[in-house]
C-alpha cells in the first residue's frame, strides 16, 4: 500500500485530513512548526492514535511518518 493510500484510508476512517492531524499533533505537543519534536517517541503518538482514533499500528505509523516530514 502506498503512503497516500494509508492517508486516504485514515481520512476515510476518521474524517481527518493530514493537515488536521498535523494541527492535532501540534495541540498534543508532538509537533512544532509542522515537524515532529525531537524528544517525542513514535510510541507516544501510536498510543494516542490507537486510543483516540482506533487506528491500527500501520496507519498510526503513517501519521508518525507524516509528522517526520513525509509528504508523498
């Protein structure tokens, strides 16, 4: 599955766009200036996404990659 397909599936499940998740990541303190803060661990984000959005591990890791700067 392509990165874009992961993002499309996440949006279909949650109704949230990648930009929405970036804004939520900033609000949660994981992201600053559109990029993952260096002291934040992937496991923290995965736990949040599984808990709040019922995402599986692979889809949560796609959001982590988005926070790290992957865009395509």
